[in-house]
């Protein structure tokens, strides 16, 4: 006589099942699994750096030694172990990359969501974002880093400040799509405030895009930090991959001791490549057309 309940409840559980299958299939992709593995190794190396190698300091007797069993990555012109420099540089580079990325995500998401839902804010936010994107980022970062006292936190603020416009544009574009959905109009008719709609309805819909932005922005922040450090605008008291390259350039041994630049450059390459590929694969599972949805 009455309609069976399972037929009514089934559509509600279907999106959850699709989402779980999408994320469970993420790590079954070889590229995604390898990228996550590389990122995990980098994070563990940064966290346990004191247990892996002693912090490089002073001078040693083994000057400009090539890679060997005693020194896996060779030594520099002061006899310091390059492997230890790369390990300790991982900590600084990751801290700056993640912190600058989180700063950019917070600013970009707040501005993007506000522009997507509140029309009066959209016009102003769009102009500011376009102006920021049109600015020559690298020269301005160099100028600011030269003016302020360069350390880990000032570099984080500088890099994060110039990274938010791209995040804001992505979040705004996705937020405009979500804000045009019928259930947003329904929430508005039921009396939901703008703050509630933005935080409870639109924000959850852009979380996966935020994760992708964190990975991509962090990789770009690592490149920016390495560039600034190579120009002598990094933290002189903290090892970073850019500082290793700077020391090799200042010592004039780049042509003689190829290992001084090879291994920190490979570390930057692997981190940026892994973060980019991991973010790309996450972006793929967001697309229902690639998941049979």
C-alpha cells in the first residue's frame, strides 16, 4: 500500500558513496600515490631533521668531497655535509611554503567567498584582485625583502601576501556557481543570513578546491623562498634549499662541485612536482565527468 522506505533513502546515501569511492580510488592511482609518498617523506624529513642529521655548522676537514658513503651528497667548500644541509633546509622551506600557503588560502578564500555572494563587495574585490595579479610579483617581493629584516616569518608574510589573488579568483568562480544553485535561494527564503549561507552552504562546496590551492600555492611559495634566498634575501640563520644554492654560488665552486647545486635543486623539483601532481589528481576527482557521475 505504501511506498518502500529504502527507495526514498537511497539517493541520500548515493553522494556519500560516490565521494568515498572517489577518494578511495585516489591513492590507487600510481601518480597520486607516488606524489603523496614524496610529500610524506618530505614532511617526515622536516619533522625529524635533528634525528636524521646534525645541523651543519662550523668547518670540517673534508672540503669539496664528492658523494660517498661517508657523505651521501658530498661536502661544500667549508667541509659541511650537503646531505645535512638539504635535510635541515627541508624544514625551513616547508615551513615557509605551508605557512605562506595557509595565509594566502585564508585571505583568498575570505575575499573570494565574499565577492561570490555579496554583489557590492564583488566589484571592489575583483578590481583589487586584478590589480594584484597585474603587479610584477618577483620585483616587489625582492624590494620588500630587502627593506625588512629577512627571516622566516617576514618571508612568509611577503610570499603569502602576493599569493592570495589567484586563490581568490578560483574561490570566487566556484562560489558564483554554488551561489546560483536553487538550494541557496531556498535557504535565503527560509531566512538564513548571508553569513550562514556563506559559511554553511558555499564554503563546504569549495573545500576540495581549497585543498588543491594549498598544494599548488605551497609549491610556488617554496620556489619563491628559494629564489629570494638565492638572491641573499633569505634568513641567514636558517638553512634552506635556496641558501645552499647561494653558498655554492658565493664560493665559486658551482662548476667544480656539481653536487652542491644538484641535490637541493632536485629537492625543490621533487617537492614542487609532487605537490602539483597531487593537486591535479584531487582536482580530477572533483570532476564528476571523470568519475562516471
